[in-house]
C-alpha cells in the first residue's frame, strides 16, 4: 500500500492546530508574537493564548519605550490568563531603572509563573543593589520549576524554598555578606533539582567544604556545569555526586566522592596543584560507569608539581566502560603523553581517542601524532583522531 | 533489510513502514521517545511492522538519526546546530510535521525553537507565507489593528 505525498507541505502546515502555532509563538520575542495578530482572522487572537512572555531591551534605544511595550502587553492580556514563563533581559536601553523592574517582576510572579529567566547583564552595581525587591519576590516564589539568573548582587541570602525546582542556572551572581549560612541548606531546599549550572559565582562559602554541613547531594541531579570558579566559591563535589553528565572547571583539588551514575565527564583544569595526577587517578577510580572523558588543559599551567606514575590497578571505568577519551589543548608534555599512552593500552572498549593540540607548532604536532599512533592499544576498535 | 531475531530485550529493534512503503529499523528505546509509535506498539505488538502513514522515507532517517544520538545522551548544542544547518525551510517544516505526528517531544521542542529562530525579526508577510496563510482582513481592518497595537509594530521592517 504505497501512497504518494499528495498534500503539499504548505497545506499541511496551515492545518496545524492552534496549540501548535501558539507553541511556536512562545519561542518568539513577545513584541513579534503580538504582530501576528494581523496575519489572519484565525491568527488574530492566538498571541493572547501564549503563556510565555519574552522581553529583551536590546533593540530599544530608550527604556521608556521598552517599559511601554511591557505594560501594554500585560494590559492587553486578560488578567485571569496565567503567565507560565517570563524571560526578561534588560540593561542596554538608556534610562533603565530598577524600580520599574521590581514592579514588573512582582506583577508577573503573582500570575503563577513556573519558569523565570532574568538577565541584567550590562547593568551596574548600583542598579543591581536596587533590585532587592525583585530578589525577595523571586525567592519567595515556591512554584518555580526553572530559574535562571544572570548578573545579580545580593547583600543577604534571602530565605528560600524551591520544592519544585528542576533547573537552576546562576551566572555572575554575587553575595556580599561575610557568612552565608543559608547556603549549606541549598540541597534540602531544592530537593528535586535535575540541572545545575553556575558561572562566575562570587560568594563566600566556608572553605571547609568537606565538613558535614556540605555532605548532602542532589538526589535527582542529572546534569551539572560549573564554570569560572573563583577562590571564594566552591561547589562541593558531594552536592553533584549523583550526576550523569558533568562539566567542571577546577582551580584546586576537591575531595573525591563516588560519582555513581556519571557517564560523561568534562574536566577543565584552571591551575595545577600538588598531587594532581594522583588525584586524577583517584577520581577515575570513583567513577564506575564513566564512558566519555574529556580533559581540557590538563598540562598548561606551569610545571607539574607531581609526576605521572602508573597506578597498581587499572581504574575500573578505564578498563571496562570508557568508550571515548578526548584531550583538549594538549601540549605533549611528558606526563600528558604517558597518561594518554596509559589510557590507550588499558582501555579495552575504547572506540575513539581524540587529541586536540591546536596551540602546538605544526612540526611538533606531526611528532606527537607519530608517537601516539605507535602506542599499543588495548582495544582493537580504537580510532586515534588528531586535530 | 532483513529483520533480525532479537535475543536480548535491550537491543530489540522495531520495524517502521513509511507512507511511501519503505521499511526502517529503530531501537526499542528510541521508539519509546515517539509516543505515537509506542502507542501503536502497545496495540499491535512489537513484532509487527508499524505503519506510519504520514511520515515518508525522505524525513524518517533524519528523525532516526536524532534519536540515535538521544539515547546515548550525546545531543549537544553543536550536534543540534549541525543537524539543521543545511536544511531549507521546507525540509524543516516536513520534519516538524513528522515530529508532531509521531509525538516525539524532544525533537518537536527543538524544531519549534528552530522555526522560531528562522522567523525571528521577519516581517508579518514573511510569517504568513511561511505558514501558507491567506490574509482575510480588509485593508481597513488591518490598519485598524495595526493602530491598536502600534507599540508592537514600531520599529519592525515590512519588506521581504
């Protein structure tokens, strides 16, 4: 029973139900989604059913026009219509002031928001301090499932409780207080968190991350990405030990925990420390299911204070799980080479070893490739790929 | 492609037959991600070739490629960018319609975002043409609506 595709795509697209059209509209900036009201009589009311609001002041030269857009949209929408998601990005337009932002965010939060994305990049310190009302409203909102905050400054960590939160992204969020005791309750207060991302965090957590206070872990965590650590912020390994996917920038040694579910691990080394190689082996011994390992800048921060020594026993994951291994910013140092050689010979199910050595001189690269391709391989199906 | 006798349930494959009569194999775990397919499997059993009247041999391989990556957890931003890079508007729409029909949520969400990206900052007429919609407003009705919502029409380009 073969049937031809007799109905043209355009006709099939035009018969899509309203809910699907609204879904596409929800990915557009609200300003544009409003303009679809003149497309046709059928499309006329659709933008009003879109439960996502998306405002970005980037294309507005002055804040007054931007503010007018937001208030007009809120007025045009029926007051009983909930707002499911709000994305608000502002700071570029001139005259942007925190007082209006506080009002807008508070009004939106009262309409049942579940997903909240706030981005105040390009705003200055004074502006961010003026947002304290916004911050309190956000942290009082227990319905949130997705929360993404960029560029905020807190003087005090507010009381919070996010029993439904699944995704949390914090970028350039600063806490100015000395002690932030509330933070060690983070895991209990976001019990079902599945995705955590932090970048450029600035706040003081007791350096003693290994004491009992930070022992709990996010039991539902699937994915974590920790970037641009500073000396004053450490995400305790204990918190993220249930993750399947990890991307971590490391500036100093962390106490090793067992990562029971970890299958994909990307480690970016921002500095060197004593015992780095031993620590790396210890870490791998605690990742029983690791299939995909990426090591970025493993060498490049001064002379290694430690030397690579082959461990007595091959870590379990290298032997029986590792399918893909990548080195990024490989420099061909003695230790790196020996480590790569060790993986090549010990990993019995390895399928790909990728070396990216873009910083290295082309002649040296040929030498490196030759040296590595001569190494014995424990896996018959292993392909060596060089960038 | 001959159907293999599957001994272990973990590597079980399902046969799908497109509207134009071609048969493709997918892993059972990928089939689970397409709710329409899973419902048909629940009704017809997993040994029968599942018929997909509204999906054709041009687009099904691309969909299978997407879900192959999904079950190994390897869908990254780079992969998604690469996936749609060389697709023209018509091809994206066809994939989108298929994802909608198959109730394949992850692909549906991704393609919704991609279609929105292609429409962003485009004129109203462009969006009309994209969705094959006839304008049934009179010029007077249209200009009245534009006036009512002047604050949203300010600053957008109308050509294209």
